[in-house]
């Protein structure tokens, strides 16, 4: 930590570094009401030493300056954090006065994360909608599939769920864009006894499906899942038809297998 650090023709009160990250911190003390002069100074100092954290300590913050810091935190680069602190002196009985810092404005982490991720999320959601739309159009051209499942509107979710004819469970087609995995599952929302019933006839179920399944009672939840996954290349549109064939065929087998052991 250094004090009175020269920056051009000015000097910053305190310059320090954040432990572990090494991010540069500039601290400006103003033991009076905030003013435009000091607002300009903290920005000038931060720019002069490429600071990532700015702390403005004041006796009293005017409403317009609080609003300015709030606006900056919500609109500047997500790697820049600005704090506005009010200092008070507290004394307990006959003790010496001690400083107390009240945080008036601070980085809106949630807003920054949303801003940072919004573009990525938008692209992923758009991809999921495109994938499920194509899957739905393809799968429902198959009579076997369309006879057992009512068509659902595609969404931006990672699942495309269809009914089983039983309110205790349903089937879902899933995709994981991070791991490049597609899956089919039997999802039991709140009936462990039904899961146990299915599990007692595990061999019969897996015989109809033709594959070993993953049987899961979800920890700390009432729900259970029975699923099968497949590694694919989701971004390769040329392989989508093969992926849709697998999802559709597994969906038909799941319906037949679990309805036979209800």
C-alpha cells in the first residue's frame, strides 16, 4: 500500500492491491460532502494507474453522486468495481473514537453477471429452441411416436417433456450443451414407491429398452430419475437426424417399457 501516489499532476490518497488477485485499488478520502471535483478525481486516478477497484470515502454523500456511482457500477466494464463509503466516528462509553464505514453504493454483482452472460445465454437459448423445433418436426413424422405422445410446443429449456398417461411420472428428452450429451428419462416427481416398483422390475424394463439405464433417487429431493445418455456433437447439424432417430426410438422404447410394469 502507498499513500499520496503521483498520477500526472495529481496524487491519489491511497493505492493498494487486492490480496490473491493483485487487482489495483485506488482509495480517495473526502472528509466533507461529495462534489463533482472528487468524482472526477477518482475516475482520473483509476484511469492513470489502471485500477480495477475504486473506493471513495466521504463524510456525506449527495444523492446525485450516489446515483452516479450506482449508474457507473451498472454500466461500465464488469471488471471494474466502485464503492462509495460514508465514514462515522463511534465512541462506546469513554473509549477512543473509532471509525465506522457504511457502504452506501457497491458493485451490483448480479447485474454485472447478467450483463456478462446475457449474450451467451441468448445464443444458448436460441440454439435449444432451434434444436427442439427440428426434433419435434422430425419425431412427429413417425406414426409410432405421434400415436403415444401428444405434440408439445418447443421451448428454450434443456428438456422437451411429454406425458406418460400417468400423472405420477412423465418422459423427457434432454440435451446438455456443455457436455454434448442428449438423454431420455423417466421422471418421477414425488413418488419413491413408484420408483421402487419400477426398480424391482429393472431387468424387464432394461430388456425392453435394450440398454442398461441409470437409476437415480435424487438426494434431498422427492423426485427420481431413470435415464439413458448418449455422447453426441450437438453443433454438427449434419448429425442431427441421427440424434433425433436415437431420441425418438428411445422415447418409444421407454413408453413401452414403463407402461408394461406400471
